């Protein structure tokens, strides 16, 4: 018997009662989905579908249909509100006017999102108009067709196997994908790349013999307004096409990509486009042919151009065969060094996909300077939902606050222009789901999927409000006090994770390979470019222009000056930018070493409190959820202690400075 699948934030009881006569009208394929959704919801609460709009109590309309009903007072209120603002694809408006409720979508996508908004929140008497902050809101799955001996079927996956693939093929039963797509639609996701950016031989076939299988997945995603994207290997013309080269300027290569795009478009008419990791961590790319990344991206973009679709070209390009003895090479610099000089050379349908920080999804990094360095290029920011470096879905770590900080960070124009305005190519997240019965392994990690959707739609949303909304939808039927407890546990969980792991922005310190648990020197003498340079005097990476790698110079003002100067560099990023003595005093007044002791010991105490907070919910939440979270918290408690002990002991041994408060730090 397969385990039941958890409903996440869409349990039946979370929808607003719609005991009413419902009229649905519009154009576009998603209108059928909307009809099914309200039929299910009204069926639950005793309503029915109504042909006559005049007799309906709930009207769900696309804008073109709403215009035909402008004589209706409630509809005309919505039209007035929509007409008083700028038109925007996917926009919707919702209102309750007397005993009638109206939802109007600018298009069928807007109607779908408006319907979910109504089901979740109901309607108020003021017309609520909402439009997405980003046109593209996409999830990248790092799913493999064939199970990798180390990574399994999902690279950095902590929630079971791939939803899409099994044993080298697309799953015969895509029922779970359909449920997933519904969850995604309810939070406004409109694109999914189904396979890993590390493309192996098996996945190359997705562009060729396996196209009908790709089309099957696209057919399941389409009714939910989600376009399918594929990660492709730059070497596909060789591996799949049998050509002698993948040189992007070679005529037969240009032709091969054009034919591949044509085939794709025939099989999947709304194909979203390609995602490419090139010249990075062993993936092939244009450097092999003496070409640059604009040459590489453009050949794919030109192939897609006649059909629509974009190329998400990743900026995650760095030397992973670095010599740790060479202190001048700095992995943080790499993306800017490679891509800033190419600004203005990319085809319009290339989106440069930039990880939010310059290294690799660490618990704390500065915002990547690349996001402000290529104004003539369309840029997307990449976030990581799957908790590779943030506890691997064994630790509670609500990432909404971290992403909110990135999206609202004033990076450009003297600190006045936030990241969310710079990323015209939208927001991309590395997915955190799999075949696990709770979707995300740790049931509370569902919050990260929910928050990604919410912040991709509205990057200015308050992550605490988003958390409460998620907790209310997921646990609301168990009582407000349960929701309060869950929120209280999670609101500072990112800060808690940071407090007992790598301090002050230094990053890594994880076990090499799988990246779980502490190993302070694990990466110190490796080729991966992620070092902390601790010695008996101090720790940190000097990335200043004055004496270090010069990385600070990649930032626009005021950040280049602020990060350069010890006096103005924010404490939480101190060791990212500076090598300082253990006795360096932070703005808090504490020394670096004392900060490490204090935060790590407090972090463990906070996890102990989490264990107690959750224990109080026994019998108040579904038993399966209770047990799973309880098990994960026990592991988080163990792991937090291990982190605390190793990091504190490391600092004690290197500095020789004991804790000011005389607490036990293992010598
Ligand atoms: C998909 C990190 C991860 C890799 C991942 C890579 C990337 O290095 O550890 O597993 O590969 O980022 O984003 O391409």
C-alpha cells in the first residue's frame, strides 16, 4: 500500500465555504481547471454550477467575459478597479459585493490564481487587485533519470525519489505530478524545469527519442498554467546528434539546435525553454571551443526564438580545480569576472540565472554583485529550496526571511534599487520535493515551497505573514494555538541554524561531498575554492581591494566601500570579507571568539526549546506529522550539539582563548 500523500497547505477544510451558485466563464485552457476546482469546492459545501450569470452568487470570469457583464454592479466595481491600474498578464481582482462575489482574471492564468486566492482567503468588500512582481516564477528540479550512485534520483534531494523519473524513464503514473502541479498553481508557480542541470547521458535523450515522454509531463503541468523547461547539455549535438563538435559557431551545430527546438515545439507547443549549466563542475561548455558564454547561450536562444521559450543560462561558473595554496584566486569573484564583460552581448531571450550569493547557497552570503553588473542583460535570481547547506530537511529552517532579505536588498543605484527590481528574468528556485509522503521529507519544510511561491509573486511580502498564512492553511483546523506554536518555532529558525553552524558569513565548514554536519577543515585543503584560512591569530577571507582578492570592488557603491572597511562591514558578513584576529571586537561589543561561543551554545538551547514546543503539540496535530517532525527534531538536536562542539573546540584550540563565562568548551 503506498503511503497517503499529505495535502500540504490545501487540505479540504482550508478552503473557504462556497455554498453558492457559481458561474465560470472565460477563454483559455485553464478555465476548465478553475471549473473543476470550484466544482470540488462547491460540491463540498453544497453549491452548484450556474449557467446564468445573473442568477450566480459567485462569478469567476476572465477579463474579456467580464467586460460583457459590465452592467452587473459587482462586476463593474471590479472592472473599475482593474481599469484604474496598469494592465498586466496574470493579474486578478476579487471582491464581495452584497451577497455576490466576483473574481476576474486578466487572462486565464489570472483567473486560476484569483480562484485559489478566493478559496484560501475568501473575499472582502474592498476590491483586491493583485499582480505578480515577476513574470517568471520557476522551479528547477535537480532530478536524474537514472539513480546516481551517490546523489540518487534527485541531486541534493532530501525528500525521496524523483516525482518525474524512475529507472531511466518518465514515470508511467504521473498522478503525483498532477497533485504537485496543483500545489504549485495555488502559489503562482508558472514554470518547472524537470531535470538536473548536471545532465547525464540518459537525460540527453529527453531532447530526442524521449520527447513523447517529455510531452506527457508537459500535458500534466499545462492545465495548471505551468510550462515545462528542460536542462540540456551543451554537448548534446555530439552526444545525441553524433556531430564531431558542439562549437556554437559551427554551422552544423547551429542547425542541430534549430532542429532540436523545432522538434520540441512540435511535441510541446508551449515549451518553456532550456536551462544550461556550462563550463561548470565538469559540465561541457563553449570554453572548449575558445568561445565565450554569450556565443554559447545565443545559439540556443536563436534556435528557440521562432517558437518562443527562453534560455536560462547559469552564471554559476567557477574553477573547481583550484589550488588552495594560491590565495589570489577567489571563487566569489568568478561569476562577475566571467559575465560582466559579456553584458549587452546576449540575445533578448537569454536569461542569466544568478545564484543569490557569490559562492553557493550558504546560510549567509552577501548578495551576488552580478545581479547589478549586467544592466543590459535579463537576469534571474536563483534561490535554493532544497536545504543542501541549511540542514537537509532534517533541521527546521524556514528560509522566507533569508530570501526576503535578498529580494529587498538595495543593491544598485546607491543602495536604492532592490534586487527584485533588477531581476526582470524572474525568480528561480531549486525544488525541495520528492516522492516522500510529506512532499518535503520534513513536513515543516513545506513552508519553504509555499514561501518561495509567495515571494516570487510578491517579493515585498513580509516573510512572517507568509509563514502565518502557510501555517494557518496547513494546521489551522487544529486550532489557533497550534498555528501560533508552529510559527513561534519557525520564525527564527534560519537565524537559529546560522547560530550553531558556520559563523559570521564564513560558510562551508560542512562535511565534504554530502554537505551534512560539521567538518570545519573539511574543504580547507581541497580544490573547491571554499576556504576559511583559520590560523592561530585569526580567521576569514580577505576579499578587500586593499590587501585581498579585490572582490569588494565588484560591488557598486555604497557596498564596495562598506564591505571594504572593517568599520562598516556588517558583522554577519565579517568573515566573508575580512581576515580578522579572534579578538576582533564586533559591533555587539563581543570578540569574534566570544561571539562564536555565545551563539553556538545559545543555538543548541534554542533547538532544545523547539523540541519542547513541538512535544506540546502531541495529540493536537495529525499523528504521522507529529512523529515525523519529532524524529527530525531529535536529529536536529543531536546535529546542533555536534556543530556546536566542533566549531567551539576549533576556535578554542586555535585561539587559546577560553569562554568568558567559564562554560564547558571541550579543549
Ligand atoms: C547541481 C552545488 C551543488 C551541486 C549542484 C551545483 C549547481 O555545487 O553541490 O550538487 O549541482 O551546486 O548549482 O550546479
